[in-house]
């Protein structure tokens, strides 16, 4: 586990939770710009019913870290630019405007979505396999109640700090 990166993420989450102009924290998706928020709930329902629908991606475009953007912990990590120099970025899904994390590691290997998060924060077990339990415990919406708002954002930061202790 990369404790230094995780603790920097916890700092970022806490600072954003205290910022009234920060992102609209929501663990249901990586991040989505404000211009797509109106349709997000209906797209979320559609994706739950149609998990194999086609997805089309474009290279990363600028997404504002503002009160008009919804983002989860990982979405905030990528749109903040705080980890960009370490290879963590994103791409935009043209079907719904949502972004997906992308991590290019030191070997030049590209990891997307959950694999990007697990590789970047080195959430692996003793055998080097992905530790899905740790990833879900920290970042999955189903692990939180509520899964949105500053309270959830601070709970993610608390869990990160506890895991790194």
C-alpha cells in the first residue's frame, strides 16, 4: 500500500469537504462535469440495467474542481491534478460525460478504472494480487451511508487514515 499517496488523498478530501466551492462529493461515480449532472441519475439507472452498453472515450479534457462538478474520492484525486506528475489522470466517457481514472505506471503500462486506483495506491495483498476488499472498503459507494456529501467525504478520509495507521 502506498501510504504517502493515500494520506495525501485524505488531506485533499478533508480540504475539499471544508470548501463550500469544492466538488459535490458523490461516491456513485468517478466524476462528472456540471453540464452532465441533470442526466446523471437517469444514466446511473440505465447503466445498472444495461451494464454492457457501449462506452466511447476521448482523451482527458479539463474538468473544473468546483461546486458544479460531482466527484468521488478517486474522481477528486484525478481532476485536482495533485497526482498528475505521478501518472494519475483520466479520460472522458462520451456516452455520459463521466470520467474514468487512468494510471500510467513507471513501466509505461496503462491501467484504467478500478485497476488504475488499485495500481496507483498499491492496494495489493501479500501475493501481489489486487486487494479488492481494501479498494471497496475505501472507495465503493455501497460501503458508505450516506454515499454523498461532506459527511461521506470525511468518512473516506477517516478510513484512509485508519488503514494507513
